[in-house]
C-alpha cells in the first residue's frame, strides 16, 4: 500500500533542490486581488521583473488553493 496521496509516482531526485547560497534567491512580489463576485486571487512574480519577463514569469492561485505560511509550518 502506498503512503502517497496521489497516484503520481516521482523519485526523490526529481524534486527541487534548495539553493545553498541565499544570494541566488529571486525576490518575489505578491499581489492579492479580492472581488465581490469572484474568488480572491494571489499572483506571484519576480519583484524586479519588467517588460517581457513580467508578462511570462508569474503564477496565479485562486482562493482555496493557497494557505498562509504560518498554517503550513
């Protein structure tokens, strides 16, 4: 019996490797949009991005698919 919550089988080698040097970290900005008629959205993007990079380097999560850092700890 598997202890995984999904049928997705991945080996540990394919998981992200944490950076050893904090200077390699990219500062991330977040923008939360709250609407009366739509679920809240949180968009993350590189804080120093501009132009084409800003249009292509982002990810948006809809309300219910993100939690606070404190809750995850």
